[in-house]
C-alpha cells in the first residue's frame, strides 16, 4: 500500500469515526446499537458510512473499498428490507452529522 493510499484511508477512517462521534446524547442524540448485528448497530453503521461518503466527497478524499465493509452488507440489507424508509432516514441523519462536523470546524476556525 502506498503512503498516499494509507494516508487517505486514515482520513476516511477518521471521518467515519467522527460521524459516530456526532451521535452522542449531548450532540445529535442518535441511538447506538449494543452489539454487531442488532438493528440499531446496523443503522448507526449505515449513517456513519453515508456520512463518510458525503464528507469524503466534499473533502476530495478517495475512499478505498475495505474487506471489513462486506461484514456490514448483510446487516444493511436486512435493515433495508425490513424498513423501506431506512435508507432515507440514515441519509438524513448522515447529512445532519456532516453539517454538525462542518459547523464545529467553522466555529474552530473563527475562534482561532
């Protein structure tokens, strides 16, 4: 793996984790799952992945497909088959997370 790919992968992972960070009760108050495989966990991972896609596109970070993404696909498919609005809900929450992170960034810049 080249140094550039490793660095962009690191940034994409950071954006993913920051998207999770926005879900805390005192931030955007999203429900987190308790374990891999439950519906809330699958929904939160979907929010984080979509949020990551939004932010990476805006930041011009190219995401590499990772083998661990395949582990989530079955959970997302179950979620999406069980709730026709799940993709729309996850996308809306991902958009809220992206906007929250951008506001934090803007506040940080204006405070400097």
